[in-house]
């Protein structure tokens, strides 16, 4: 099932994608079902049957062309991201393979929609793209075992861990360089985990202005998603709607000589097998 947050007018709505060009509004069919995506995820064990019934009935469908898709989770509680997690990206970064998982956080205000602009900040020198699989936490919890990690995931979406390299590398802490507004596009919707038999077998591609820059498969991760969840849940409680950016393959702008950073007018497209695609045009910060 593909679950979306969208607007058709001003109010945010929740919906089920029933075909490439049709959406069913859960917010209209059952207004009391959930107030937003985090609420829906938290209540999923209780409401899944009703959501599936509404989707199956498919009454009063909306044309996708008439909607604006928003970030599926507008304001997650946490956005965690792992660095240096594909061998070819490690090589192009001229760094060694980490012995321990390298984690940073992105500010929740970096989250933006799947087709919204990416800002090139006024203070920016080096904005880069990073195609990534994003896991959306469902049941979550603390001290989750590697064997039980899959059960803690609600679903998956496509993400771009946009990075301002000059700010990222000013200090050993990456949070500021990873947290500029609009620098975490996600979407186009959440594909529930039951539709993805193994998140570690998905083809992933990143394109800039139609040029293929990144091409890989999620089985190339150094630390797979189950390792990641087991590791960070030793530290923090993972909650419904939290996001995990799982790392990027090689081909980022910083890996070229000279670097090929983003500029206003550039169009970045990220595609992941089975999950869809997001596409964002860069624009100068106003």
C-alpha cells in the first residue's frame, strides 16, 4: 500500500495511491481515522483494516494531476542519517571504511516535499545531492534486536540527503551542513513494508538534469538497515514516523574532479525500485 500526504486546496489530507493517476482521500472517507501521517502510523494496528477497506472500495477517487504531494511525514520527531555507508562513496570521499556506524541528525525543518524546490542558500558554496533509501519507523522501540528490526519499520520512501559540503566539513560535527531548510526532500509517498520483501535488494539511481550520476543497489550498504536500527536503538527510542536515511552510493557532486555542485535551475531526480521517484528543482534562497 502506498500512503501519501497531499493537498487539494489548503488543508493537508491523507490518501492511498490506488493507481499512478488516482488517489483515495482517507481524510474525506473517514475524517476521524487519523489527524496526520504520524498519527496514522501510530494507530496502524487498529486502523489498517479500515484503511484497506476504503482503498479497496475506491470511491470518489481524485486525479493525481489535481493534487500536490507533500512530504509524507511533514514533521517527524527525529531524522537520523548514516554516513559513509556505500563502498564506492567511501572511496570517492578518500576515507577509510568506518569500523563503527557514523551517525548524524538532520533538522526536521529540512524536510520538504517530493517535488518542492531545493534552496541554494545565500551562504552556500557547495550544495550536493545524495540519493538514499529512507526507512519510516512504525512500532519502533528501544534496544531492538537485529532479528526484530524489520518489524519496527512501517514503510519506505525515496530521499535526498542534500548536503552543503563547506558547512559540513567546517567542523567534525555534520549537523549544520546537513540541515539547511529544504535539504531533505522525501516521498513521493510511503510504501508499506509488506510490499517490500527485502529493502536490501532495491536499485537506486540519482540524476542531475537527466544525467545519470548515481547508480547502485541497496545490497551495497556497508551496514544494512537492520544493523542500523539495532545500533541506534541502543541509544534512543525510535518512535512512529521517525526517519532513517540509510546512506548514499558513489557519484555525488563532491566526488568529481572538479566537484560538480548544484546551482539554481538544476533538476535532481532520485529513483528507487518499487518506491517511485522524487524530483526537485534547485532555486536560489530568496
